[in-house]
C-alpha cells in the first residue's frame, strides 16, 4: 500500500505484463526531473484496451512483479487500488478517487508518447486532463510532437526493452538478461508465465 498522500504525486499506470527496466527508468527520471514527492506504479486490474487482444497475466501476479521491481528505490511506490476496485480499469475513475481521498494532491500522469497520442480514445479523457497534468516521456532523440502548453515533456535515456520483447524471449526459452530485475525474472519463472506464443 502507498504511504500517506504526497502533495506532488506521479502516477505511472499500466498493465505491467511484465514490468521492466524501461518502466523503472521512466519513473525515476520523472521523479527527479520534476521534483515529485513520489511516483506510484498504478497496476491495472482489467486493461480494457488490451484484454481483448491477448491473454493478460493475473492481476495479483502482475502486482507482485511491480512490487519486486521497485523494491529498494526511494520515492517509488505501488498503488493497487484498481485491482481492489475490480472490473475494467479506467484512469478517470482512479483520478477521481485519489482527489476525493486527498483534495490537495497535484497529480502528474506519466505516459509514453505513443499513449499520449491515443488519449482521445480513453474513457472520459476530459476528466483525465482536468484532474492531472500529463507528463509525456520521450526517449532520447525522439521528437516532441505536442504543442500543448499543459503537457510536460521529459526526456529519458533510451532503454531498448518492452513487455512484448520479454514475453517473446520467454516463449522462446531465451534469457532475459538485463531487461528486467532478477526478482521479476524469478516471479516469471515461478509462475511459468509467457510460455506460450504471445
């Protein structure tokens, strides 16, 4: 569970199937560059934009992997509210819930450039924009396409990793190397995740 509410809170939401070092780099970069009090990884229960296209690992396993990834990193936490709430996962609902609990909190919603480009397809995107400041994480060398002054752009060192790449490597029986933390790799192995075609 997260610690008492900070005044400046970053939220990095996702399926995290599995979480990897790119997620960690994005979170620590935003935490540092924006001077936030904390960045919480917000683990989706049922990611409605993904769950129809492939089998998503059980939420409790994904939560354990995220907890393992951030363990020992000061200023990083894990928020399981979407899992506890159950059902489909909508960011707008989560933001409303957090503001109700902590009216004075300033929320910075951390997304990649590809996700930012698809925000119009989100559930109640106007609520998301009203209740949070959008932080778009660009990889080094990537162009900032938005001219919206309400969007903050942060550049991080490029990390050549994705959840898809990890699932594919596991399905082929290949080593994960430095794509994720050893603790996450152990959870993947212990739960026989991603053994079939992804």
